[in-house]
C-alpha cells in the first residue's frame, strides 16, 4: 500500500518541473480548461439491454454507478498520477458489498446473481481498472478458492473479514519465469510434521504488499510421490515472506502490484486448501475473475465513449461541432457498435453462468473480444479528444494504459485465442 513517500515523490517531481519550466502568470488569469463531466454519464444502452434486467439488478447497478461517480472519479486521476491506491475507498467496497458479491449469502458474502456481479464490475471499471482489479482479486481469486476449496475453519476465519474489507487478500500464481504456463511453476511446499514449508517467488501479485493473506499456488508431493499443484493460505506477516512492490508501471498506476518472495515460510498444515488439487484449482479461480473482467472492460470502454461523445458535441473546429464531421461520427458509431456487442456477450455469459451452463472457453471468447474492443475504443476516443486526450482531466488515456495490463493478465489475448482454437479444432496448440 502506498505510503507518504509516494506523495513525497510526486511533490518532488512537481517541484523539479516548476524549477525547470516555471509557469509565468504576470497577473493574467489562466484560461478556462475544457473538461469532462463524469456526473453526466447516463450509461450506454443502444439495444435496450436494461429491459433484460430485473428492477433489483438495475438498482444495484445504479448504486455502484453513483458510488463511482461520487467517490471514485473525483480522486482516481490524482492517485494514478501519484501511483497510489485510494485506500480510503477500501471500507466502502465492503459496505457496498463489492467483495465476493457472487458467493452464496453465508460468511458475510453477497448472495447476488452473476449478472449483478458483472454489472458491479462494469461500473467499477468505468471508474478505473485498478479499482475493479482490487475487488476482482479479493472476491474471485481469494474468497472464491477459500469458499470452494477451503475447510469450515478457513471459511470462518477469512470470508467475513475479506467480505467486509477488514482484511485484504492477494493471489500468487504467476512467477518470474512462468506466466502463460503456470504448470511450470517452481514454487514448492514441503510437508514437515504438521506444517508446510514454502519456498519460491511469485510475481505480479495484485494487492500483496497491502495484503494480510495470499492464496499461494505451489507444487507439493502427494501420497504417491507425484507432484500436485496445491493452494496455501499464507499470512503475509509470517517470517520468510517479503512483498516488494513493483514500481515503475505505466499501467494500473492506481493499483498495488507486488512480488511475493517465500523463503522457508512455515504455515500450519491447516492452511492448505484441501479441495484444490491440480491446476484446475487456480484455473477455476481465473474463470471467476475473467468473467468479471469481461464486464469490467466494457465499463472502461463506456467511460471512454462517454468522454469522446461529450467532447465531440462541445468542441468546435471550422465553426461547427466536430461531431458534425463524418469521420468523427464513424469513430463514435464504431464505438457504440462494439460496446453493444460486448454488452450482449456479457449478458448472455451472465445468464449462462447463473444457470451453471457457462463453459470456461466461452469466458475466454468474451475476455478476448472485450479487452481488445475496450482498447480500440480507448485509442479511438483519445483521437476524438485531440490534444486534450493526453490530459489527466479526461479519463481516456488512463483507461487506455490500464487496459494494456488487462489484456495481458488473466490469460493473454494469445492464450485465449489458443483456448478457443483448441475448443473448436480439438487440437492443443500449447502442447
Ligand atoms: C498489472 C498486473 C497485475 C497482475 N496481477 C496478477 C495477480 O494478482 N496474480 C497473479 O498470479 N498474476 C498476476 N499478473 C500476471 C499476469 O497474469 C501475467 O502477466 C500473464 O499471465 C502473462 O504472463 P507473462 O507476463 O509471464 O507473459 P508471458 O507468458 O511470458 O508471455 C509473453 C508473450 O508471449 C505470448 N505467449 C506465451 N505463450 C504463448 C503460446 N503458447 N502461444 C503464443 N503466444 C504465447 C503471450 O501471449 C505474450 O504475448 C498480473 C500482471 C499484471 C501486468
């Protein structure tokens, strides 16, 4: 979690700029800046998808939309510039039921439908992918495996505290040398009496240096002497755990991303998730989180479209609004078309998930399509904004940079291509 030193660094940068290129005012008032009004956002529903939602689903969606407009958008740009996470919002995630909303209504979890979960993620990522990432990791990558694979004692110990945001969780699967191929992981857990000893190195773990616990995936020898992948709850203040933060990101700047170094870390045997044996364990968590991403990136694209539309109607060139130019209209029409297609994919995916018919390959298709779509919408919206598009007062460049991470994490674009390719041809291109 960022501390005062982050703010100090940002202030130092500002001081350096002021020294190198002092702003001159000479008593002249600065011109009024063009800006974007996130409060004017009314959603984008070209195909009346709202008619497919219940009153309750729309009410929850609107509550999260209001929260994002009122509490996220006013602060997120500054946090992204300073590479800090808006820590003050964390308790609000708990109060608003944004953590584990799709898990059954027990141990403090939400008991909502998957459609509601998706709508929540869409609204959160309209604010920022880092905000949605925080909630996705906590709900789908930490709470879900505890709920699905954990013991009664593990559920009681962790789920209520994670749902209320009293505790923060992280997910350690990726390693420095094993990203797209997690099966090759080197992290190991060795049984020693009634403890496990973990050694290894996880990379890119969202929230780890701000977290209380991580679900760490490691190879462990089973009773037959074969290697299995198992899941372990590792409290992050244990001896032998280091969580250096990954600095220097140009993407997801308002999110904490860390390494998890495990050097002879001892955890009680009761910290192993007994129901998770094999790669299916972490992959089933990723299916949950990827589902949320499909909706989330659609929200980011909706924010970019909204900023582009506002600007196109307000901005005049050649004595007319730029919205009157056919080339600008083509950009906006393309955005509406692609966002609408993504919304329909999401809605159908949600109904399939709610009826327990959704296949992971269908999630791959929506993740692949929607991330690519959102990036293209962001890039096009940036062009509609002209020079203003590179400024922080518009959300577009921030979304665009965030989406470069989102298209990579939880399975890259190429990995999802191969998942679909294998599904339709029966040929495994990973082998
Ligand atoms: C901001 C951020 C947050 C993250 N959060 C988490 C987290 O919380 N927990 C966690 O465990 N991980 C997390 N990740 C890691 C993320 O899931 C990995 O970055 C991702 O899986 C890709 O792995 P890699 O970066 O090692 O890339 P690589 O696997 O090295 O891939 C590099 C390139 O090679 C391509 N490639 C690889 N294999 C193939 C193939 N068979 N065919 C064709 N092309 C291929 C890829 O598509 C990619 O273009 C995060 C990453 C980022 C950037």
